[in-house]
C-alpha cells in the first residue's frame, strides 16, 4: 500500500479539537514542515502532547492550542521560547505540566493500551495538586505503598519526523535521539511521518537498519517527503540546529514582528519556498550537528 502524501493532505485529515502528539525533543528532529502546514490551515482548539520546542511556540503564536500537555518547552541554547511564554502568561490555553518521565509513562500506557501506569514520580510535588485529573493508587502488594497513577496519554494523531521512510511506512531514525517517538507512534490512532527522503524498501528493511526502526509500518497512516523538514531544529546526521534562525524567530514577539516572520517563513506556497527563504539547502546542510 502506497502511503505517500503531501503535507497539505496530512493536515486535511486532522480535525478541530484533536489530541496530537508531536515527536522530537526541543530543538531536535521536530516535524516542522507539518507544523507550518497546520499554521496555514484553519485547524484550531488542538490539544498537543510534546517535549516542546519551536513547534509549540509556533502553534501558540498562531492561536492553535486549546491545551498543552508537556514536560518542557525549550529552544535549548535559548532557554525560553518567547512565543510559548507570552501565550502561557496570557492564559491563552490550558496546561498540564508534568515531569518529563511522567509524559513518557503516559505515552507508554497509551501504547500498551492500559489506563494508567503507577509511579512514585510526582509524590510530594505540586504536579498532583495542580492536575486534579491525576489520581493516587495504593499498591495491592505487601508494601501497600501510595503511587501516582499516571493516566494514558492517548493521541488521535502523531506527527513525527524520521530520517528515511519508504512508501509503505517503514522508517528509520538514524540520529542518536529517537527519544519517545516510538511510544507516540504506538499511542496514536493515526501516525503521519515526514522524512528527509523516501527510499526503496530494501534500504530500510535489512539487518543493518533493523535496530533503527522505531515502530511497525502497520501503525503508519501517511508519509511525507520533506527534505530538511525538521528545520530550524536539527535533523542529524544531515544538519544541526539553526541557532540564527531561532534567534530571529524568538525575537518576533510584537504583532508586527510576528506578522513579518509569518509572511516570510510560514505563509509560503511550498516547502521549497521555505527552504529558499531560510538560505537554501546548502546553507542548512552546512550547519554542524549539536554535540551533547
């Protein structure tokens, strides 16, 4: 089955009010081409689950969020995403702020199709107090300990960026940062991938690449070929974090500056136009990968 789609076709399958997981981590391997497509669409009232970066900031600035479930929102070397900060301080959307590990457990519970997973994480903190939907349970075993019951974070859709994919939905993540995309892929009813390149199945489905496959092709709904589709976040091994672009993005906080940024980088006819606007493929490809 050929699952190749365009970014516009992916977004056309999303609906107002959906819960959408966005893969990647802060400024690493975010499906930014798909996020920008959402900004160009009429979608609204989204609940987003993410380890956030400029994906969350863009959606916040564009007024697309109803609720954010997150472990953090950061631009890494630029600690604060000002679009997220300003929108949150203005009370523009609801938040469920969690420990990073609790987000992982919520995704894992959804992937396992169980209602919750128990954990001591969060006990003695304001996480439970500020999230009345999170409940406590008592262990049925001899210890009888009290634990946090982290609820499953079920997703209507997941947007993930991978290194390579084939038309059937097989994929590989070749960067050293798979993080929790595998859990998002299994926690979602639909999974849409953007990838650096669509390749032949034989290049992916072989012994050397098997350990880089994050999930089964059966969970994948659609595949979008979007070279440099994670920009301005990193798409290692191909390219690193575009710090200069993130500085420009983060400074565009007045209504006039945001309108200018959006006109220059978001409201464009095609992904190729975006790549040209940020300096072209050769420039992006020359950005060195981050070292952590």
